[in-house]
C-alpha cells in the first residue's frame, strides 16, 4: 500500500455547458431525430478523476451525504501506469467543487468488476467493500474514521469459505435489525450464485450465510442481481436466471425483510437462510425469449417505497453465434403499482459495447427516490433508434440522456446531457440532492472490462431545468 493515502485532485478542470441552442427534446410526437426546445438553465460538467471505471453489479457504487459525493472506481493506469488496478474512492465536496482521491488498495487488479461498494453506517463511519473478479475466496474491506471519508483503517479480509470464488459486493445496514450489515455477493463455495454474509458488530467481523438463489440445472448458471435498500429494514432485488450469453433471461423481483424473502406482493417465499430453489419462485417482471433476452441494469424505490426496475433487452438475435448479436439493444422500465408490475419500453439502447459481450450496453440508471427520472447511455436516438453521429469527429458515440415520465412510464421526454462528443460516455450513475440530479458517468474509450481509458465526470443538473 502506498504511503500517500489520499490525493487532492488538481488541474482536472470543469466544463460549463449552458444549454441554450443545443439542449434537445426527443419525443415520438415530433417525428424528427432532434428537435430544439427551451434551454436548460445550466449543466455543470466537471472532471472528477482522469482515470476510472466501474461495473454495475456492485452497490451502492456512489453515495451523497451531507454535501459530499463518494464514488468508487478502478483505475486502468492509462495515464499513470503505477495506478493500474488501483481501487479508488473519489470524495467530492459539492459546495466547494473540490475532489480528493483515496487509494483503498494499491494495484489490486485491472478489472472494473472490482469497484467498491460504499455504505455510510449508523455511527458515522463509512464502509468500503471490494473483491477481485472471481479469483479469491475473500473480499477486502476498510472502515473510515467517523464522519471522515479521507481517513481509513487498514485493509482487512474475510473469506466466507475456502472454496468461495467471490465477485461483486453489495453492502447495506438495516437499523431495524439492530444495525446488522449485509454483504450480498456472488460465489459462495464456488457456486456462481447469489450469496450473503453479515456483520453484527459494525463491519469489524463477519459471519457466513448461504446461497439464496439456486438454479436447477447441471450447468453452473449465475443469476445476476441488482439491490436497493430502504435504509431501514428491507432490501429489494431484481435478478435474472443467468448470464444472457447462457440463458434467454427474464427479470424477477423479490425483497428481503425480517429474515424472509418475499415476492412483490409481500407473500413470504422462504427464509433468507434457506433461499429460493429456483429463480422463478420470485415475481416475474418480464418474460424473456430467444429474441428478447434481458439483463437488469438498476433498481430504485420511489417516494412511497415501491420498487422500480430498469433493464436492457437484446432484440432479434435468436440463433446467432456469439459475437454476432447485440446490434439492437433496448431499455425498458417497470414499476410495481401495489398489485402488479407495469412494464414499458423506455429507449433504444443502441449497439453492444463490443463483440463477445453482446449484451453490454451503455446502461440506464434510476434517480433514487425519483425513478420517474432516468439517465441512459446510448449510441442511438433514444426514441427513433437512428445512429448518433457526432459532429465533432463524424463517428458514432454513446451519449448520456436524461428522460422523464409524468404518466407512470407510458411516455417519456428526453434531453441530452452530452452531445456531439469525440469519445463515448458510458455507465451513468444517478444521484440527487434536494436541488440537483447528479449524473456520474465514464467518458473515454472502453474496449473490455479489463481494457479501458476513461475519465470520471459529473454533470450537475438543476431539478428546475427538468421538463414538466
């Protein structure tokens, strides 16, 4: 571990994009690719770090608390080779617009699946948990000093079992369970399955749980899960049967509360300590088939605590060999209305990010507490599907868009957050304060999850500028 534990980031600069003249509204009713609307008051686009990356099956990947934004990242070393594989924490003061970088681990592994999960604990400390991509039986964790995310304890490890091959971390503290902390991960006992451990002493020590979603198959399938907590007693989960390379995935939902897994209607299914014996025991949100293969992107809660799920679907690729599909990706958006899931088309997601991972998209993210507002990355017009060709270099690039629905997901209004870029803008993470939507995203070149050259950027979007 390097002796310098944190670095204040200087000279990264900021862009101020006053949107007059180019901020765009996309609606199906216009019949045109781009239609001008009234200007946004102001988007402030700021570089937080010149080198970073993240996957989307860890969480929370970023948190806003008391004027600070914390975001985890894995550096590629594309500018500074000695940062290759660093596990970093960006701490950004929203009032001063000043960023600092904490090195949580020196050169762990160049793989964006290793990005840390971040949780603020009841006693004011921060907990960061991360792991390599299926290489080890253990995860790493560190605890900060109270109310000081720049000062951290030494790195510790916990191995749920000797045969575990651990990937991803999703960390939540539940005050209703006397502050018990759960870490949901993949791979207990080399199972490739969703699993959990818990801590009852504030993250100092851990206890092993079990696999909680099994797949009745001879092949070792791996359900993918996205999690969100209400911060009190409940953890919601959106998941698939397996990897979309291996299964014509559907999307399912369950939630955990008071020791039990429940379906969307609140009916108990099984104790967490027993788990589900099949993915289809949960509530189906979307039925996959060979020409519509789903993968969960995000899950959030609305102001009433009801879950909303955003996911991608690979269309019209049935029967194609690997590396040939993924040329028609779509985003969808589903909300629980108290009795059933209301599922709607959201946007054209463009093409796969690269051949071989034919289901990789730029991703869609839901604004916490306001999931009727979304951020998405696509290299197509979100409404028409037409390719986005940049006037900066004449090439097709992924751009970030903000969408809003006022009728429960039936129709969407879109505005561009980035436009005419000379690089790809990917994997947005949506956060918010009382006055802003905060759009974290990665800007640069992404060739694979172990090969990228990206900067971490933040677009600050006033809520007053979002269309009614």
